[in-house]
């Protein structure tokens, strides 16, 4: 008599959605807000160069750029420790 055996299903060791969050990463909402403020600031500064009340738009655009840079500051800060490419690709040292 023949038994029907099935191999166990192949599953990922760690589900991609359950991976721990990298503490050095930035929340996507904060990153999007920073990019939006930065972009709006540049647009307002450029438009301020072509209209009669440009001084006001220049000040508002500069403030938006500063807020955007403040929000993205942690994202652009250099890491204290160097990133090791061997860890990224799972290469072991012998």
C-alpha cells in the first residue's frame, strides 16, 4: 500500500510584513511631508520672483523650505557606523 506524503509548503522564514522596523529609518509619512514642504517652498520662491508681492512669497517659500529640511534632516544625516555590504547580501567571513 502506498501512502501519499506531501512535502511541507515552502514559506519564508520571516514574513516581509513582520520584519522589525529599522530604528535609523524615517517614517514614510514624515518623509512625504518633508518632500511636499520642500517642493512647495521652491515653487513659492520661484513664483515670488515673477509677481508684484514677491517679497512676501519669498519669505513664505523660505520658511516652507526650512520646515521641509527640518523634517528631512534625519533622513539626510550620515550614519555614525559604516554600512557593511556583506551583511546586506548575507556573505559570511571565513
